C-alpha cells in the first residue's frame, strides 16, 4: 500500500492496512528487507543495516508500524540478510581499496577462483576486482559480495545489527540463506560448512536473543542438520524453511507438472519429523521468490476458488506454523507481461540479457514470465479503483497484475465463494482448536488420488481429506461429522477436483 502516492509501497501504507490483517486473523508478519539498499535484488543487497530506504518512510514511521502491530496482537519479523551485503556498503567500498584495508577481510578474496562455483543468479560466483587484482565471492548478484564469516569481526558486526533491531522492538528474524554463511572449503561446497552451527549459536545463543522467533532459510540442511539447528536446547533457531522445493518444476520445458503425491510426501514427512523431534515445521507454498500456487500447482481459471482453498486447508490443518504471502489469501494468480520493462527481479532480468540473442522474443518472454520472482512481488490489488487501490494514480514501481481487474480483494469479497472468507474461517477454526494446533498428526492416506490424515488432542479429533485434481471416490469416516468444506453441499463420498472436507470424530 502506497500511502503518499509516489508509486512505492511504504510503512505508513502497511500501518493503514493492519485492520485488514487483524480481520484475516493472522498473528505475525514477516516483512522482506526495507533497509538502505540500491535495490539490485529487492533490498536483499543492504548498504546500511541501521537505516531504512527513504522511499519506505523514516525510522519513526517504521517504529509506529511495529507498535501498531503490537497493539493489535501481531508479532513482527524482519529479514536478516547476513550472508552478503551490497557492494555499495561502506565495508565493501573500503575493502576494495587495498589489500591491507582494515575491512579487506570482511569479504573473501582470491588470486584465482578456487572452484567453478556458479552464482545463484547466473554466471560465475567470483568477480574480478580491478583495484587490487583479486576476485571476490558473490553467491548471488555481482553486487552482493559474500561476507567472510570466518572473520570474528564480521560476526561481531552481525550481533550488533541483531541487537539494534531487538532494542527497536522486533520479535524475530527470517534469516536469509543462513546456511550459506558457512562454506565448506574442503569439500568445495557453498553452504552448510563445518562451522555452521557454531556461527548460528554464536549470534543467536545469547540471552539477548533467546526469546526471538528465528526462522532460517536453509535449503541445504538435511534432516539431521535440521534437528540440531532447531532443537530447543542448542540455542540456534526456532524453525527453518525446509524440504527444498515442493513445487515440481521442469525448468527446461517451462512446465510445472504438479505432482500431488510430492506434496503429500512433503507434508507428511516433515510433520512426522517435527512431531517426533519436538520441532516446528513451517509449511508454505508461496513467498516472494516463487510463482503463485493456484497457477503453478492447480487451476487458476474455473477452479481457482477450489484450488486456493485446497492449499489453505493443507496449510492450516497441519502440525506447524504456516506462512502465506500477501495476496495468497484471495487466490492471486501469476501475472503475465509482454515487456521486460514490466519486470524487476534481478534473476529473470539476468536471464533475459543472457538469452536475448539466443531465443526468439516470444519464447524468451514466455520463459521470463515463467521464471520471474515478480509473481510474488507485484503491488497488492485491493479494489477496482485507480491502480487497484494500491495508490491514488502514480505509476507503481512495478507493473500491476495483469489480471487485477478480475482478481482483486474487493471482487473476491463480493462473491459467495470468497477465498478471503475461507481463509478467515479456517484460520479462526484452527486458532480455536487445540487438535489443529498441538494435536498429533497421523497419515491415513491409502489412495493416490487424495491425502487423508488426522489431528488429535485429548478428546478432540479431526480427519481431513484433501482430494487432488481429479474426481475421486473417497473413504469418508463413518463416525465423522463434516464441519468444514469448500463444497459444503456435497454429502456423498464422490469428491470433486480439489474438494476438501474436515470431519469431527
Ligand atoms: C533468498 C531471498 O529469499 C531472495 O529473495 C534473495 O534474492 C536471496 N536470498 C539473496 O539474498
Ligand atoms: Ca509511497
């Protein structure tokens, strides 16, 4: 929400929409980075950890926003980008000056690239720095040099950053690519090196940080590493996004072939792991790096309501802490754009540049639309007024959603089958049920066509059935009373595509 009509969403805009979030029923928000940054990677390239970007407002506006969330019972989580800074950060600007600059060792330097590591955003992960004739490491964009975590000064700096925001009033951090802070130089791996747990414990195993909600982004962590990382007694993290990509993506053929069995395996495996080891599982389908689940995994046309509510049910009946992305709560789809100027994501723009002379324009733009992380970043579409209510008419920082006229919050709320209302109801249902929050999870699935499981706490028990994309005959519990569904009138066991039902036992 852009409160001052300059085209950019801002703190005051968010603050003005807190009542909307209260109505939805959520109790925490994670806000992606808003610190000072040249914005080469949507703020994941920080040039000053202690300041905010002017276009979002002032530190006072941010404080007002955090306080207002707190008054409304909503906790606030900021993004902590600890693996790299922007190349515009003072530390890097100093470091490039000379080999004996005091900040030189804040980053990694090599006479020659030691490995053929690729950057996550294309090209080599090593960049030549002409000032001193050495290479530095960047796991992401060229303008995002990796910090040298083997240097104790870097770890001290990061503790200071964390403490500054804790004093400011934040309730926790989402820790960006945290496993990348520790490289495995022996094995030549970019993440999860032998010092990983030590570093995490050093920054988060302190009195000052012990009450924070700390969620890592650690894609390389396997089950054992996760158990260590988030077990309560070790003083590392509270939770971690895990399990790799739920979405089955065929990058070469521009195709996403939803494999519902994979979703079932993911949800089941990690709920059981979490339950057996007393961990927190944070299920999610969407975030600012992904395309929209109704488009990529289900049906974003005539079964959009059914698809969106199918995902909502999986999330809010699971043993864990679900995360949703702005717009997911009313079934936002992918957005399609013909012109590269309508994109902002550095990874898809790099891809465009690399392939401009290789692919024909149509094919190229199809790929860009497919790959782009902008699906999760476009301005929120609130209503049918100018710029869909994002602001009062100034050109938005990123092109508006191509289906904004059809799919926006106002239109959704007018419908009998409102996705927002379904979300609101299921969140409310979950929040009032000990079985859905704490209850034991058991996988009861016996068919390839649908996912069936139970949640049980003392004498409260539910059986949940989520049918996949084809009509199926499901095995409904004989002693169950249907208390929740996205096809409320159906009393038979013949389930339609994406039909879900919750039975009270
Ligand atoms: C993961 C973040 O989610 C993504 O948006 C960002 O580009 C990279 N980390 C680099 O910070
Ligand atoms: Ca603004």
